[in-house]
C-alpha cells in the first residue's frame, strides 16, 4: 500500500472512528496539541485537510507517540496502521527514530504521575468510545 493510496482512502472513509477521535480530543486538545477545533482534530486524525497546522506542544512528543501507538491498534488493517503512523509522525514533525525509541515511554513505571494519568485517560477514552459503538 502506498502513501498516495492511504491519502485517497482517507478522503472517502474515516481511518479512525469518530467516537474515538471525540474522546481523545477532550484529553489532548490544549494539552498534547495546541488548541484546535474539534472538527480539525477529527480531520487531523483521519489524514484530512485541517484549517491550520496541528502543533505538538513543547515536551509532549513522547505522549503523542504513545497516543499514535494506541490509536493505531484500533485500525483494523495492520499495514494501514503502520502507514497511518508514518503520516501522523510527518504531520507532528516527529522523526520515526524518535517514535521507535519513545512510543512506550508513558507506560514505564518510572516516568511519573503525569504519564500514568495520561495513559489511564487515553485507555479510558478508547474503552468508552468502543462501548458506544
């Protein structure tokens, strides 16, 4: 599957479920990402055009990597999920090397209470979104 195919697919279908996007927006807007409209967040998560560039907040790259990792697990096709991560990393201006080194940092026991709260909030949001389906 090529990047062009994924981008074309994203024009026709949502890659990430709307309920998951909405749940994650409440957690990440203004925290991991600079403030944006909810519709922009949904479009961003689905590789669609947004009204202004999405900006990862200072010192939030590793949490964004964890977010992308967790969301990718909700994408049915594994190769599509890997490609989605690549596109999202480009949009977030995070290198693939950084992602590979840090996507599970938030899970490490010594990373602090803030990371533990973030992981718990993300897991809860995804479970809640799945229960709505």
